[in-house]
């Protein structure tokens, strides 16, 4: 099966600063992928490289087996909805649909009209007069009616209220079930990813920290709580993701395929949010240790 997105040692540099570096991932087609990380982690850069809007400084990237943006046929396979849900304020909803039909050879006019009617959007209303949630839904409709094989969404619900966000995500879920395309969705809101995504990428400080199917990641990550213990006393097959200590107690998040039999530990499962925070905490701790080494 062709991968939705493959990157090998991918990097993008702006001046002297790396916005993304050493990014190696292979996302199988057919997944709804959650891309999560703090501001400045490189999420938008990765998505723009995948959409063909940027060219890499280092490494390689392919999307659906081709180079992003390389041909009209390749462009037609990929839909992109940016963070500010871009629509033209002076155009009506109907004019947006006509523009979409002219620009996209795979355009599904029937689906676009039906979705606009289902949303209750007035086709004669200018986009600039719509609410934030309505503009987001219009942008999503344009992306879906393009009939892409891969839909890329960069923080599409960041500015929406909870109800509008819920309606947007519900529409996305229904569309992926009906039309069976791949999705890469970046978001700060892990709760949205938890009910939508089956594949996760955590990106922190321009580097991929972990990538994989959500069920597998949750099955192989555990929180261990027990008497204080140093890292070097843990089994070699337990990769420590994050560690916190008090005078009497240690709490570790570890990754392992093996059962944990040590009776000293209380072992608990992680939520998706716990998992994401553990990898972000790991990077923060690594940076603190590196800073201390430099000072010494």
C-alpha cells in the first residue's frame, strides 16, 4: 500500500534556524493522523512541506508516492485547510463553490451543495459575514469537495468556540468514514485528537519524538509509581520517557513491550494526553540536562 506521507531526514531551515530537522516518518494510507506539539515545534512547516508550499532544505518527502506539488495530478490528490480557515471575504458561499469547481478537476459539486445545505449556510451570503464556525465549515467543504486522497488540516479549530469545534470535528469524522481518505490534522487540543485520530505524531523543538498507531502507543506506554529509584535501576527493556521524583517516591513513564512484574510499582494506563505530555516533558528535561552539562 502506498504511504500517505513518507519523510527521510527531512529538514527545513529559515536563515540559521532549523524549523524542522531529521524528520523521518512513514504514515500508512487510510489513517487519521494527529500531529501535536507546542508552538514553534515545526508542525506548520511539516504540513506545508507535505502540501508542496515549501521546499525542503534537507532530506526527502513524498506524499501518496509523489513529490508534493510537482504536477497538477499530484496537487489534485491533496487538500489543504490552513489555520486561519482561508476563504475570500468578498465572495459568497455559492461563488466559493463555483471557484472550487473551476480549480479542481476532481470537484464533487453535488457533495458540496448538499453539505452547504445540511449546514444551513446561505449560499448568497458573503464569507466575510459568516461566523468563525461557518467560515471553518465552508473551508472544510472546499477541502472535502476537492475529493482528495489526503486532506491536511493545520489547526483548523484553534479559534472556534467549543460547539463550533465539535461540529467541525463531527463533520470531519463523518466525511472520513464515508469517503475513506487519509487525514493529517495538527492541533493543540488533544481532546479533539483523542476521539478523531488513530495515528499520532508528537513533534517538539523541530524533531519527531514519537510516531505510531494510537492503540499500539497506548498499549506499550505505562506510568510506574513507587519508592524512589534511580533510572539506572530500571530494566534495560524499559525506555524511560519522563521521570519525576520526590524524596520518597518516583514516577516514570516508560515504553516497553514486555510485562512489568516488579511488585514495587503501581502500574497505570495512560490517556492520549498523558502520552503527549510525557514526550513534551522528556524534551524539556533533556534540554535542562544539556544546559547543565554546558555550564559545567
